[in-house]
């Protein structure tokens, strides 16, 4: 049977992948737990990065010289005023509260948080 442009090549590749996949051992319960912890950590980092980006956009919108970075080791957002050098750390919950309050006040006291 000829394998070529007739579409059989894709079918053969799928069958080969299935055969290779069944030979692999499943992860143990401990490995699965570590993978789930890693997934939760990645999700939390992703949420922190999204919040930091929203905070950066808000500061840029209100023309405030604030800089936001995510500290990977502490899982916190570090906010710094570029003019004075003052800084502060935010947890994810504090960052969300800061953004909600900023939406309510429309940026009246943006610089006072850092």
C-alpha cells in the first residue's frame, strides 16, 4: 500500500502515536500532586502578571510614574514610584482591591498607594 498524498500518512502517524503512548507508565500519585501544585502556581503567576499589567495600564492612563513588577519568589507585585523611589508590595487580593477602588474613584489618589 502506498503512503503518500492520499492521506494514509496521517493515519499511520496517529496509529504509531497511540502505540507509543500506551507503553508509557502513568505518573504516581506523588508526581500527580506535584504537577497539580505546579499548575496552581503557574495559574497564580498568570493572574499576578495580568493584575500587574492592568495596574501598569491604569498608571499610564492617569499619567503616573509607577512601575509594577512581579516578584516570582514571593508571588507578589512590587510597585515603585519612579520619582521618589518609594515602593510597596501587593498580594493578588490587594492588587484586585486597588484596581476596584481605582475604578470607583477614577484615579483621584493613585500615587498615594505607593
